[in-house]
C-alpha cells in the first residue's frame, strides 16, 4: 500500500519560532524546514528544546514568537484538533477496554465514518498486526502496542506524524527492531514524520535529516552521515558518537592541506574539513573518530604507510567487546584517546602497557574552532526533553 500526501500537503516550515517561560528561554527563535515526505529527527539531550519544538508544531504549546506553516497554510494559532497533524507519544495511550481493531478505528468512528473495516484492515496489515485485531492491548508486547498507536494515528491520514520519544519505553533489542519498522512504515506511506529522540543511534538509523539541538538552538542540521563525518562544533562531534580531540597549532597551508603541529609531530588536515579559521600560528582542535584509527605495535612503526597521520602512545586499557576491541591510549598530545579495532587479525602484543603507533588517513581528520569547549556534548542526560 502506498499512500501519498494530499494536494494540501507540503513542507513543515518554522519561521522565527521560539518559546519562553518567564525569564527562561526553552527555544530560541529558529528557522527550520521539514521537507514533505521526509523522516526528520530532532535530536538532543534533556532540556535542549526538542520536545517543546515538536509541541509547537502540534499546537500543544503556543509559541512566544514566530509562525508554523504546513504547506502554504499558517496554523500558528489553530488548536491541535484543527491541524492535519497526529502525535504518537512514548506512552501508547491505547484504550484498554477496546480491542486492537477498535483502537485503530476510534478516530474514524469519531468522525462519523460508517464503514471502517477496509481502512482498519489495511492499516493493521501495514503495521503487520492483521492477525492480532481482536486482542486487547495488554495481550500484546510493547513493540506491538507502539505499532497500534502508529496505526491509530496514520489512519486519519495526517499531513504530518509527530513522534515524541516513541520507543523510549522499549528494551534495546526491541527498540532496534522498531526503528527499522517505523522507517519501513514511513517509506511505505510517504507521510512526513517528525521524530523527537535523545538517542543518537536511533536518529541516525531512521532519519533522512537530523537537527541536533543544544540549549534551545539547532547546533547543526544535515544528513546523518554528514553530521557524523563533518561535525561543525565540538558539541555535535562529541554528542554523535565518540570523537578524539587533539589541540594543535596551524603550521602552514600547502594547497588543499593544512599542516599542523601537535606534540612535536605533524598532522595533515584537509582544508575543506576545517571549520576553524585557517591562519598560520592559530589554534585548532583536530578531531578523529575512534574507528578510523589503526594501531601498530611500536616495533612495527616502520611498516606504517607514508602519508598517514600518526601519533605515539601507550595502551592504558583494552576492552574486548566481540566485534571489536576498544583501546584507551595515553599519548603525549592527549590522554585517553579512544581507538576501536575490528577483531579480524588480533595482535597479542596490543595489551595494556604496550607502546604503540596510532595512524589514520588525513582524509578522515576534521578541524574545529579551538575557542569551543573541547568536552561539549560529552556530559548530557538521556531523559526525554
């Protein structure tokens, strides 16, 4: 089944939208466009303003300033029930006394639709619960109940489906299954999904576009791969996965490369991957993801290919986690460097206390403005916000 958005559909456009509570600013005025038919995630830690933003789209919070447009329609002052929007919350809010069929049919019956069997059947098939139609909610798993909540929202054919931490109550394995299910459903129905989450993996797994929020502002907006590979701030670099940050000084600019000095050695950074001012003598934070780094025992330092960035260090800790081993390396330029090595050909010499060479392709290096806090984004809560 492929349902397309109606002719009255369109992008979700927030223009100068903001929210204050007395002296506290929950959302600073922001401009944001969610393309029609996309899966969009608002990602951030507790208190960052992501849920407040979602609630302003839904009409559950009145903005202090700015406008909300759905397509060409200004809905800023419309109450929730007059907006072509439905919301799915973390608490499924299913009616316990009604079976699954009647839970999904509820919205249609409330609108006076007499013949609901075909529509409800199609929606239950979409969420793969056709055989559970006559069960009560308590007879279903958490993941199945969440799919019922999605079906109940989608049957009203909203222009936009808002999801507020919808998987937060599920265990890890079930949450990962539901991530793929929600993405499949969104692709099949073609309706705009706006998803609020604090879970970085969840946002990157499901969304076409992610807006990383911090302290009521959008820190960076882009595709998951772009945010991960090319973070523009230390907050984004640290909040999305793990980043190693090395303080360095700009030595020279050679063509498309920036040559840096760090701890007596030299590192190369592509100029196009540096968001800091490129001025000889200036400071920059060099970022490298743990999985991009290779480890060689110090005895094998001569085998490291030319043209690689390299640092020396000593293994402080090693944790075997099945698919990879996670090392913590103390280096003259940075304590506690993280390195993730796939367990393909394990080197028995790489144990705590061993002297090592860390090396990686310069193309995997990114540079950030050294004026930022190097640890921004590392100490964030995991509650819904």
